[in-house]
């Protein structure tokens, strides 16, 4: 019969082995907390992408049309 030895008296290797057996994985779940950006806040990157998209569709660079569109 094996004698019980408390965790604090075990060797580092034995402690590591004990804790590794007790550890479980999160599986498919990612425990990182995420926040959804508010739609009301100004997003500079989003505004630039929209400006580029409009310029690409119209076929012009920084013309008068795109300037008037954002300054109305």
C-alpha cells in the first residue's frame, strides 16, 4: 500500500505531474473577453475605407464629387 504524501512535501516534478493531470482544456471555447465596438462612435479607419470605396466606384480620385459628399 502506498503512503500519502502531501502536495507541499512532494518534489517539484511530482507536483507538476499532479497539477498537469488535474488541468483541463477549454476545448472549442476561447476564454478571451471580447467587446463589440459601438456603432455610434467615430471610426477613422471605417471612414477612410468608405471614402476609398466611393472613389473606386466613381472612377475618380479626390474629385469635387467626393468632397461634396462628405461635407453636406
